[in-house]
C-alpha cells in the first residue's frame, strides 16, 4: 500500500480528459443522491 493510500487517498489514471473526468465523476456523485460541495479552480487561484 502506498503512503497516500494509507492516508485515505487513492490515485488512479483516467482514459478521458481532465474536464470529461470531472463531469463523469460529478454525474456519478449526483446519481447516488450525493452533493458536490465545492469545486476549486487551482489554476485560476494560482494566477492571483
């Protein structure tokens, strides 16, 4: 088990673009009656 996995983080690769992966993840979350609490645009924040 990697150090990250032992801390509760799981890293996996996607065959889709970043934007498409996020859309697909949000869809799966909302289909399970869960809510996306926040989305952070790190690139925009870094420009400030």
